[in-house]
């Protein structure tokens, strides 16, 4: 049976280290966290859902 390939760090491509999974080091984990906190990674929003009124009530009632 063939050995599965080592997973690589998504930041630098080095082999993943279990302690910092899925990264290879604290540095790469911190780089990833910084990217989330500064808005470099964005989860797109859907525009097809109406937003509630400012008072939180539905205008149909």
C-alpha cells in the first residue's frame, strides 16, 4: 500500500507539523490569522436575502 503524501502548509508549502496543524509553524499560523483579521480573506455575502429593519421587526406584520 502506498504511503499518503505529507500534507503541506497552506502558507509556505513546507510539511505540516501536528502541533500547528494545518501549518508548519507558529509563524505561518500567525500569518494566516493576520490575513483573516485584516480582511485579506473574505467570505462572500449573498445579496438575495433581505435585511431586517433597523428595529428588528418584519414590515409585513
